[in-house]
C-alpha cells in the first residue's frame, strides 16, 4: 500500500476571473476559409461573469490514469492506462492493483480505458470497463468487460467473474483511436463509444454499418443489442449500432434529461460536440471541420452534405477532448446545467453553458495540465484527472466553489 500526500490546505489555490481568457479563442484557426453553419457553432463568447473556484490536489504521484468513477462510499475507482484498476480512499491511500483485469494492449493510445458502475452495483458490485484488447485472430479492438468488485479472503479488493460482453469488430492492427467511454442510460442500456482507428485505409469504415469503426453502440448490461436500436432489422448492419460517422469519441455524458452528449477528437481544427440520435450519420470522414495534420483538406474538404449531421459545436483550434460531465451540483452554482469537458491540448476544463441545446457561452478553466477525465463528486465538487504526456504520472484535482 502507498500513502498519497494530500495537500488539502497547502495546495489550495483560488482561481479568479482574471485566470480566464478575455475571449474564448483568440488563436488563428487551422481552416480559416471554413464558415460555421449557424451562430455560436464555434468560438462562442465568454459568459458575462466567470465562476470563482478553488482547486486542491487530492491525489498525487499516481500512475498514468485514464478514468475515474466514484463508489457510493466516496472512494474512487480509477483505471490506469497500462492495465490496472485501483481504489483510492478518501484519506488518500492508494491500494495495490486489483487482480482480475484481462490483458490489455497498451501500445500507443491503447490500454485500460473507461470504467463505470453497473446499474445494480449496490446489490452485486458489478463494474464495467472498456479496453484495447489483443485479439486471438490478430490485431486488436475496443472491448467491454464486466466483473464483480469484491473483498477477497485477505481483505483486499479483487475482480471476480470477469467476462467480455462486447467486442468492436473487425479487429485491426493499429495503436490509435480506440475511444472509449461507457455511459448507462436511464433505462439501464449501455452506450459504448469507439474510434475509427485513425489510419486512412480504415477510417472510411466509420460510414460502413457492417463495421464497428467510428460508432456509438447501445447494448444491454449483458452485451446484447438493445431494443429500439435503429439497425436491428437491417441485415448488412451491426445491430448494436446507435449512431455512426464518428472519429474518436473520448467524452460522453448524459444531460439533465437523460440524453447522451459526446465530444469527439476531430482532425486539426475539428473537435466537435454532438447529441447523438438513433440512426443518424455524423459525417466523418466525408464531412468535417478542420484539416489533415498535414494542412491538406480532409477528403474533398466538405463541411456539410445531405443526410449528415452538423455538430452542435466545434473547436478550431482543437481542445483535445477527453472526459466529460454534466454539472447539476450546488457547489459551483455558476456551472449549473453546463457540460464540463477535459482538455488534453487546452490543458484545463472547458465549460459549455447550454441554452436550447446550443452552446450559449464557453468558459475555460486553466489547470496547466492535460486533463484525461472529469467527474462530479458526491460532494458537488468537480474532480479532474491529469496526465503527463508519454505515459507519465497523474494527479486528481478537486475544483470547488470559492467558499468551498
């Protein structure tokens, strides 16, 4: 066991409004000739008044984390990219790796990814997790497994009865764009987001309903296609698909009405916010904002096409989205009803104030570190998981109201 040094007083820092940029984005766009389809689709203004918040480090010296989930007792269940699950106690004590996690492919962007509590966690202790799985037939892909988190004979946690309930197919021999986030809907179906595997020779399959690249899936807790899925009766489509035409989805959350929202990595200048709906096509790589990393157009350089959805919002330059939460707590009243998105590139939390399903204002809270995940804790505070690029360590930062 290792004890983490908590600096709940010494590390506390007040973040005043002056820490926010005067405008949402002042850097030059990567695709200056592209025009948004409607007002506030990009570069939305700052809110009239920014929240004053304080930050404190509540976990330091951690392995390279990918996701965080709160248990009902206040402990944090965290996944480390290299393939381990840990429990982090309220007192800052990090346990040993929890045994029972399957082998993961941690090369490149792979590894142990998201973790979520099952709807019946209180009764069964069941958790779900996504990961880059090495496949027996060769290659790899994003898979979802579940198991029971229990206390073993030695009094330490362990994962039992682990089973893979879903696999992205076909497999592909690559190390990029696995996604992935797991979100349980109010009806206890599970949304699973995945990437399109990045490479030019495979990414077009985000448009292919027979392939699992660049999709959002909706499955039962057992892994079966969920009732009401749009392609259940289409013979040439995977029945688990909910929506398609996505690039690399690493942010997902429900809003206050229980609807799914996502933020996905775009090309250079094309990260985007969507509210994915059943059967709709979100365009990648046929349409997109932004350009290739080389500066060349993506495909024909189109930003719209018939039968393909416009993003609710996009970023140019990008924020590098990872992790997302809907804020409905009382700790930071200025953020009520906003989406909080982790920024790997923007190195902080991006706050999206919504009005009628559009972005009214965008706010930036700089934390000076890559943010891999964002969660709202049972205390109403916001918890941001940082990471050091290239496999370095992580910290967990608690963000509270000024009085908190």
